[in-house]
C-alpha cells in the first residue's frame, strides 16, 4: 500500500512482566474478573460448591466441570450471550476429599460428570459479568447421550457395545460453525481406557493412538466396565471425534461428526470459501499431522437440502515441502494407497484409522500441532506447534524444539478449499538466552504456544502451555519464563507483547471475545498442577502449589474463566 500512509501500531497496551506469583496479572488500565470456577452450580437452585470436594457425582453434574479449556462466546443480544466451554480432564487428587488412591463406581461417576462441556448464559451488568439462571444452561458430560453421523454411522459394527453411546472426553480446543453451533474436540481420549486382563493386547490401530493395557492413571475401568478394554472392546472407538453441540437447544443430542476424522483433535477452526465450510484441525502429539475438511458443497445449500455440511466432504492431511510449498493430501477411500487391495475396507475404515491413513499418503510430521487461526483480513492460516524433538523437515526447523513455533500458510489464491499452499515460519518461540535465533525480548518471550486466535483488528493472541515438568525443573530452558501467559503479536512486524500472566501451575486457554471486542474471556486451566513429587497436592495439602482463585486456606485451586476488560471500556489490545 502507499508508503506515505502511517501504519497504526497494533499493540496498544503496556506489556506485563514475567511472573511466578500465584495471581493473574493484566496490563495497567485493565481489570480481570473471575467467573464460573469449577463447582459453580449452573442454576440458581443448584447444589452449592463444597470446598472439601465432597460434592457427589449427581451434584457435580449440575455444576461447572473441571479443567476449563477451549471456549466460545455466542452472543444472544447486547451484553448478553452463552459461554460454551470445555472441561478437558479431571485432576482426581483434587476432585475427591480422599484423593484417588481407591476408585469406586461413585468416584468414576463424579469424574465423568467433571468432564465434558458447560453451556451457561452470562450478562454484563454495571461493568461485571454475571451468570444468568437460564433455561439454556446445560452440562454435557461423559454420561450424556450422543449420536454419530457421517461415514462412521451409529449402526457401524465398530461402535456397537450393547449400550447407547454417551459422552465426550478430553475436550480440548474447539470451534464454531457459521450456523451457530459449537464444535468440541476429543484429544487424549486413549488415556481413560485400560484393563486388568493380562491377555489383552492392542491392535495396530490402537497402538498407533496410544491405547494401552495400563492406561494413564484414571483407573475408571476399576469402577465401570465401560472403560475396560477387554470387557467393552468397542467403547474406545466412540472417541477421538469432533462433536457438534447446539448451544441454543438444551434438548439436542451432541453429534459426533465422523467425516472430520479420528485423531487427538486439538481444534476445529472453521472458515468459509466459495460458500463451502473448511475445518482445520490439529492432532496434538509428537510427530502428528495437520488436517483440514472441506464440505462437498455450499453449506447453505447443503443444509437447505438436508445434507449436513460436516457429514459430506473431503478430509485432507498436510504435506509441508522443504521449498516452502505444501499440498493437501486427500484421505479418500479408493484413491492413492487407500484401496481395498491395500486393506482399506471403506471410508469408515479410513476414518476410524485416520492416523494410519495419513501415514500411508505421506503427511509431514510436526512438533505437536495445537490451535489454528485464520487472519480475518488476509485469510492467512496460523498454527501453533507446541514443542517436540524436531523432525528432519523445514517446517519444524529446530531439533530439538523445546520452545515450539508458529507456522503460517497461504492457501492458493487465498481459497481455503485449495489443495496447494505456500508456508513460512511466523515465529520461533523461546528465550534468546538459550537460543539466539529467537526474535523475542523480555516484553514478549514465551514458550510452548498452544491457544491461538485473531481479533477483529488482526491482532494474533497466543496462549502458552509450558508443562509443569519443565516449569518446575531449574535445569530446563524455561527457567527465565515464569508462569504461562497470554501474549499478542503483530502478524506483520512480528512484535510480541505479554498481555496477561496466569497463577502458578496453570496453563492459559480458551480465548474468546464479545462481538464488540470489549471483553476477552480466557480460561485459567489447572492452577496448582504440579508434577514434582514434593509439589504434588495431597488430601492434607491440596494447595501445594496454588490456591487461586479463592485464596481460601481450607480450599483448593480451581480452574476458572476470567473476563478481562479495559477500565475505560475500550477495545482489548487497541
Ligand atoms: Fe489439550 Fe493439546 O492441549
Ligand atoms: Ca490442557
Ligand atoms: Ca491445548
Ligand atoms: Ca498444550
């Protein structure tokens, strides 16, 4: 554009400093209000939160769940809307008064109720957001009936267990459709299944997803045979999907949209091109891939003719070539290597084994793909790669890569349905004291990018998720970076400024804005999480690391949503 025109500075706030304090810090001139912590009753007559975690499973099902993660604000009117948020997992040491040494059917049921999704109406009154006692308020938990749609239909033999399908699991990031629904992503679903049957062995497909006999410590199978791999072998096939929820209809069943593939879904970022919907999704594990789904036709026409736009279309996986170009490789049965002759029965088989199909077509392994965001003006696509060992490819240029990076691509002709693109590295995250190639200073250095979203002005908001095993280890690269943070970046200049720092042990997640961009909602997930043995919370000392947000000497740390506003009522970040 014209050289004479002065570009307005995009980042208009004073950066906050790196901090290891047990508090949430925002810039001068901003306020932060805690909303709906874990255990908040979703209706006015609901069961009150008990700070010793003595609420029953039935009570937890009427309260906000644990581990707030992906989130979206759906406006209902001026200063009023629905907050829809994921509850990724349960910290079972904090969930029960007596910890998790013994698991019972009641404790498993409470953990199921602490998972899933919350839908709550909120309203801004005299500068503060309040929970509204609305008929739309709803919990979706691991006990909620759901249905399947797309090529892996509800009557598919792989889904049959003798019981109706229920629940959604390890809901991490999310998305929203242009027709007003919420998409929630099932991430580390494999971790909840296990068996004490020594004769059980995983299939190659189960091994590829990390399903193991031992599981990962939840021990739900000891209280509920639904999660026993030997007793209920098909239950695990019901997870790993993107799930659509209509937040305006509390009676509507959540729907698992199987055409989007079965992976450890991190995000379901929706954009439109030539009337079609395009959904970008990452598979967050070391060496996994980035995917996109393109609807078969124009979404308005499809809906008008009774074909759901997320049930009919093409799933692709990304190949990033070292010359800065890339290609979307179709995971379509009967094409390329995905043939009957090669052992692929049909499209449902391709989707149930999405990772193996992506291996077969030659996708590019990445350093843990997390969130994906589309620039509102340029249509450029940005994706966070959290960290990893590095791979011998140019899109993951550091080996090892403890700090992570953000990759960016431009679809051919700016058309999100295109099958080719050009890519570059937008940003190498980290601490320049350990890696001089990191283009960040004290005002913006961070590591392990995870949450990612654009606002309407084109500011790129980044949320960090440095693991507590790194944060608590004085010998890691992370010694100078403090608690996890929210940052803003200028996608043109690459400038990064720290906007908010979370309390101890948390990650920052779930960024969403009101339509006027005068409130930013973020989630503080797992304050107080610790992995070093000396820091582990115990029933005697549940606040070993943090007692945010209540600062209650007899309480325990709680995930919560935070509403951030400017004291002058202005646009966030401007
Ligand atoms: Fe649940 Fe990949 O973060
Ligand atoms: Ca998390
Ligand atoms: Ca994440
Ligand atoms: Ca993460």
